[in-house]
C-alpha cells in the first residue's frame, strides 16, 4: 500500500538520521489503527533484525472507559546488553525509562479469548525488564494511532535474569521498586497491569490474531510501564528491584 510505505519511510528515515518528524495525523487525520499497525510492521521490516518480542502500552492505570492499549515490536537489535552493562544513550532521541514485568513464551500463543489459566500454560519465564521509551516524532504523540505507527513509542530494552514460571506464580502481588542511584523514583505493583500481567498477555494474543499473527515461542513481552522516568537518561543510572524475582540495572554514559 502506497500510504503505508510512505509513512514507514518517513519514520525509518527519522530513526536512522535522528531527525524527528511531525506526527502523521497532521497530514492524515483519518489514519486508523489497522493502517497504523501496518506502518509499524513495515518499519520493523526495514530494520532487518529478528523479532525478539513485543512491548505493551496503555495497560497500566488506564482511565475507566478509555482504551489506549497498544503493542509495539521488540527488535533483537534494540536489546542494550546484560543488566549492569553500560549503555549508549546517543541512539535515542527523546528517551525515558520504565520498569516493567516481562514474560517469555515457552510455546506459541495464538487466538483470542484466553484466560489467565490458558495463558499461564504457555509461559516459560518471568523476567525483570527496563524499557527505554522513545519517539521518532518531535514530541511524544497524544494520538493513539500516531503512537501505534511509531512502534508504540518503543526504543530499546534491558532484561534481567529469567525466573522459571511455576504454577503457583502470582504476578499480581509483585512489588517493583525503581531507583536512580540511592533515590527511590517510585514503586508499582503487578496488579496495576490490567489487574494481572497475564491478562495483558491474553489481550496481546487476541490483538495479534486480528492481523493473522501469533505470539511465537521464545518471544519476550514487556507488559507495561509500572514506574516511569521521562526526563532523559544520559549520565544516569537506574535499578529496579522485584519482590521474588531479583533486580536489574543499567547505567547510561553522559552525552558527549
């Protein structure tokens, strides 16, 4: 589709040249979600990197009656290295960082209508995660379709050590403490993600099914930002501690 290719080219050029653009709806006010997701996938294909998984947005503390849920693709090239390793902030344009609970699939998950129990049967591990949010626009968009087209504002991610999934795991009770140095930036709890991160995973499986896609075995899913810092990352160090699941950290070099 010509529109999808044109919009994807704009976003890909902005990403490669680090030159942000105006939101797409300035020119295409009737942009819909189906087209926005097509643009997102076209841009992902341009990266030429394997799919590592997905990131979710709009799953935490949503306003009643307002559905802003979306997903973005995690490119394998977007992983910043192991927990504790230094990271280069120059690859991002307007970065912020979020502490999240990630889930890893042990086998394919497909179709709509999944329950907490049916999703759990497909899981392999829980992983502490940090997501670096970013945008290819001049500012983070207020429009959901602009956000979707821009990979749901996904930029990069850091993963901690996986913890094997067991039948008794209840992510609703997991507390997450997010620190910068010795300062506590905030705290979150697993049940803030749609009541249960597993329900966020079920939503993703259903949304992907609308496009004829499945969640493949081995995919990592970041279920939503429980605690965020959106004031930039250069020269800063962050650490997230998860009750029962360990911790992870990342230190960003100062900008030259």
